[in-house]
C-alpha cells in the first residue's frame, strides 16, 4: 500500500505544478491581450466601445 501513497503524492505534486504554470501563463496572456487592445485602439485599428 505504500507504493500507492507515494504515487498519489507524486501525481498531486505534478498536478499542483501544472496548475500553477497554467495560472501564470493565463495571467501573462491576459496582460498581453490588454496591452494589444490598448495599442490597437490608440492606432485606430480597433474602435472604442
């Protein structure tokens, strides 16, 4: 039964790591999208809403 406990912990750590990476990637993508939207509005390519 010890093997399953170690495996479960390993998968838990991997899941948390991937979740954190996904969160950081999403946050960076959100900020970059906001910057792009702002730039396009300033240049008149995207109209103001």
